[in-house]
C-alpha cells in the first residue's frame, strides 16, 4: 500500500489494512424451528446486513445423538438490506433445525458508540471496533463416494463423506448448500448436508434424475475471533 494504515500482529500477519476489508461478523444468534411442522427455520438477523453482495451465513447445528440434516438455505432480503435466512431439516428422520449461527460480510457496519473506525479510499467502512472478525479455518473438497440409491420419487441419490470431529467453535458456510448443482438433465442436482455426530462424519448428498458421480463442492468452515 502506498499510503493509509496497516496493523500487523506479533506473528507478522496483517490484521487490519486501510485498503482491504476483513470478514466482519455482523450478527450472531440461534436458529430454531419456526414452521413446516418443525422442519423449517426462518431466522431474522439481530441487525440487517447492509452489504450490496449477499452476506455469508455460517451455522453450527446443536450436537445430537443422531444426524442433523440441512438443506434449501436461502437469504432473506435484498442488496443493502439482508434481514435473515431460511434453512430446512433434511426430513422427519433427522434432527429439527436447532443451532447457532453468525452472519458475516467483507465490510463493517457502524455499531460501536465509541472506539475506532477505518474507511477505504472510496468511503467504504472497513473496520468498526464494535464488530469482531471471523477467520476461515479449513475446507474439505476430498469427498469420498459412499453409495447411491433411489429416493421415494425414484430419483438417484448419491452420498459422499469426509471424516470430521465437529468442534464447537467451527461453523459451516451454509451458502454453499443453498443452490442446485449442474446435472445430466434439465433438473439440477439438489444438495443436502448431514452432520452425523455419532459416527464423526460430514455428509454431502445429491439428488437428481441424471446424477453425476463427480463431486467437488467445498465445505468451508470458519470461527469467530474472541
């Protein structure tokens, strides 16, 4: 950078820069069943996210003696006013949608009543001392094929998995599991996520008429800075 401000920690890592935004936590809380006989969950953020681009929603289902299945995620709101998100349990045989979440964006919001703020050269707020940051921790893309079968509608269902230890402080990026993937037909590959707590495995499941075996979608995890 030619001018501005830069802050480096004792590990020589740049943690604050007047030219680049960090991943800022805008709102945290819990999600819980709100409808669809306990299968659907609509959550309103504690404060709207004012970024133009869609924010990133990270979740950590409550630990259960079984499987927490998640699907059909979508953001609620529009550019400059993202107000919440929706997620659904996989079906009646998996746990209801209960857990913790945080929503983050690559820009800050004016939250603190006192402290410090930092803007870039265009006037975009990059830092506010009332908002914490989040760090990406790891990503899985080396899914192992497990099996395939037919769902009740006769569609091909394929299971993929990676070993996982489900730490309490790591949250899964949910946006990845909120859209269909390309398939071999006009119907997209529907995408689902299972947290199999008893067996310490994370599953991705795809369902489609013509369902390819190749699967490379990353499962991305992050944690909030204390």
